[in-house]
């Protein structure tokens, strides 16, 4: 009888620890905005000349690596703790950014380079949503103990 009680206590403590850990995984809102801004800037690059695009791509690559490092330091999320649904959101966001880049290239080539800013604005919203959904799904995955 006492072992049942201690087992229930241990399970309750484990649930409490998982809930506390999931609560610590929340990234600050500015980090979501920074990822969204980097993706939007990438999609907006066709609006600018070659002299701006080439260094901007390298700058964006460095910025994304730095943001990923900051995200890991702030949240402590490891890739194996994320879960398949969160990876699905990530994949959808990557495809959306690439599709929006193609639309941006088409608009810049056929109409005016400044039309590339419209898909960039959409990209900002999509990536912000994806970041928030990714975080929420990761927190649920950790809370469930998967």
C-alpha cells in the first residue's frame, strides 16, 4: 500500500517537473520577431540590387545562426525534445518562405522591384505564426514527456 502511495507521489513530482520545464521553454517575443524579420528580409531581397543582395545573404545566414544560438541558450530546447508535429510546422514554414521568395522574384521581375515587399510582409506573419506554433508544440511535447 505504501509503495503505491510513493509511486503516485513520484509520478506527481515528475508531472510537476515536466510542467515547470515546459514553462521555462518560452522564448521572449522579440526572438519570434527577429526570426520573422530575418525571413521577411530574405524574401524582400529581390527588391534590391546585386550589390545589396550578396552581402545581405551572408549577413542573414550569420543572423539566423546567431538567433538559433540565442534561442538554444534562452530556452534550452534540444532538437530531440521538439517532437514530430513541431518539426512539421518548421517544414511548412520553410516551404512557405521558399514559395514566397519565388513569388517575390516573379513580382520584382515582372512588375516593379518594390512589389517584392508584399510577399515579404506575408512572410513575416507566416514565420511569426510558425515560431509561436513551434514553441507551443514543443512545450506540449515536453509536458507530455515524449
